C-alpha cells in the first residue's frame, strides 16, 4: 500500500514500493508528479491530502511512473515521451511541455528542464520557491536504468551537464527512487561515472533485471545499468 509522507507544509512524497511520486501544493492548485507503479488510485490518494484542483505532470513514461494516469483526462509530459507512453498503453491527452516552460500553482512556480537520455522525453522540474529539483530517474542513488530501448548514454551525459548549470537554484534533489532527498553534488558524481562507463574506464558486472541481462556499473554513490557489450 502506498504511504504518504509529509515533506513540508505543502509537499508530500508518496512511497509506492521501490518508486515514489510527489504532491506539490500551491495557493491555487496542486500538482501530482508521476503516478507510481502500483497505484491506479494515485489521484484519490492526492485528493485525500488536498482540496485544491489537481493537475498531473509526468517526469517520463516508464511503467513504474504512470500506473494512475488513467484517472486523468489530460496531463503534462514532454512530447518526446509520447512513443514511450504509448508503448505501455498510456491513455489520455498529453499537454506538451518543454525546456523553460513554467506551471504556476499559485505562489509556487514549477519550471521544466529537458533531460533526455534515461528516456527521450525525460524532464526535471525546478520548484523555484522551495529550491528543490525533482529529477525523475536521472539523478538518484539507486540503480539508474540505461539499458534497452529508449536509453541513450550520450544524451544522459549531456543532460547531467545541463542540470549542473542550475546548481545555484536548488538546495535539494527529490528523486523518484532511492534515498530522499539527495544532495546536489550527486549530479556531478553520476556525470563522472557515466563518462567513465562511456570511455570504457570501468568494468561492469552482468546481472539480471526483470528477465533481462544488463551490465551493472556500481559506484559508491549510485549504479548504472547499461546494455551488454
């Protein structure tokens, strides 16, 4: 069962097994960020926490982030994620967002940052007032999936460089897996590790995930699961 934990007076994290999603409340409306892996009732969970009108923003469309999307007629997502969403029979209308777009919840502005690589349309969300970066799966201290279709290590590296350009604007990172929160320096650490993987400077270990084999590059701060060579 999903467990809602209060982060501060207007923010909750909802823990859904090995993944989480977030509820951010402004003065006029609230935003659900993703809808988890086993929570088709994600909207109901959010509505039990707030009476504000509710919108949905997806960081990306992997199946562990969209289980409750069906309760929404429309939602915000990068248009570059549409193919991935449809691969998992995603329903509803995509309201496209891109780099630099803002969504104002009323005294709480959320700014979109494009971070392709983990998936083609992955986005981060900068909660400007609270100085928090919502990173989806791209920045976390768990295992970051970079194997199989839709993944691109080169774009992943460029996106991490891009996130570092905003480092003066956030004090904490809210990932959808692993520890919560994590520190901004994790961006640079994962970037260094990804570059080492790309350059062949580290050895990976063959592991099996959900019936698929991948190479796990385990670093002290996170792991990267990549395609077999």
